[in-house]
C-alpha cells in the first residue's frame, strides 16, 4: 500500500530524524571518551608493571602530582558507581581489554546507525527540495 505524506509531514519527519541523528552522534562521542579512558588505563597499568619508582598522576585539568608506587601488582577497580574492589593489575588489564572490545563493537554498531540516519535524512531533504522546486515551477509557470 502506497502512503502519501504532505510537505509538512515530510519536514517533521526530517526534523525527527535530525534529532535521532544528533542523539546517536552524542552517544558515539560518549563511547569514544570511554574508549579513550580504557586505553589510557591499560597503558598506565602496563607502565606500573614495569616497576617505576614513581608515576605522574593527573588530578584534574592541568594538575598532576608525582606518586610513589608501593604495589605494582595490585590495584583498585570499580565495580559500581562508588564501589571498588582490589584486583591484580594483570586481571584488570584483561578486564579492560574486554571492555575495550565491547565498547569498540558498540561504537561500530552506532556508527552504522549514524550512517543509516544520515542517509534517511538526506533522502528526506532531497524530497523536500524536490517539492520546493516543483512549487517554484508552479508559481513561476502560472
């Protein structure tokens, strides 16, 4: 069955698709930030395994302190928003590697969704432009 939409309905569909696209792009940015943090965590733990005497620890924007390492085999790992548990660095690196794979898979799916949304939005915009062109021809042709 063929459906017919008014110009206003198509404009509303385009606006909705644009909002969906923006939401997906924001989610993708969040995933990329998580991925960056995971990679930095893996790199930091691997550096600690090399038994340095001290490391530089970032406390905030533009603030770092030097910290002495007293245990290069264990760390504290989050298991909830405010909960931490003791774990070996080796196990934590494995856990972070798994998390990295999961986030990368999720980001890949969201990237595909973003591409589909962009395509759908471009199709709707093309239809709107076509309608406006036809309206201009009808106005100037009368």
